[in-house]
């Protein structure tokens, strides 16, 4: 397994996040989360989507850290192309799609020899959700 080349962490205030989710004029939910992420949130929508939003932001930070000294790989990121998925045991992972997958794929594959290339940790407690993401080298 390669070494860590990027680390990202993010924190979400769930009180203000809930207001953003409930704003009928906002396209935030549809522009940020895949249909599967929205469905997986279930009855704990605020906490689970908050943690997933934190993971997407943390992944961008880890990816950015891995590119230190170089320009961003993409001018614009569609956050739906960073998808938080969980296995049957509730363990999170990150899948990339579209332009993000192509841009990241040049240096970091989603999987290599069965080892995840992104390591994701999600947590939420009270009014806070957080995520930490590690990006591993080829």
C-alpha cells in the first residue's frame, strides 16, 4: 500500500445545515448529493447528509493537499462526482465519477489490489458532523 499523500478534515454545523436542507428555494441537495446518498440518509437526513457533505469537503482538501505547488486539476467540481457509499456493515468509502474520476485517476486509483485509495471516517454528535479523509499514493 502506498503512503498518505493528502489529508482533509471538515466540520459541519448541523443546525445551519438543516436550514439549508429545508430551504425550498435552494438547489443545494440535488446539486450536492447523489440519489443513492439521499436515499441512504433515511430518517436521519440532517446528520447523515451533514457527515457526507463534510466527507466531500474533506476529500477535496486531501486531493488539494496532494497537489501542493501545482494548479488545481479541475476548474469546477460537481460534488455529486464524489459519492460517499457504505458497505453492508456501515463502513464508509468514497467513489469518484465523471470528471473527478478522470482527474484523480491519473495519480490515484479508487482501488488498487483491493485496498481503498481513499480512507474515510464519518462522525456526528449533537449539532456537529465531521469527516476525515486520507488520500493514498499509487
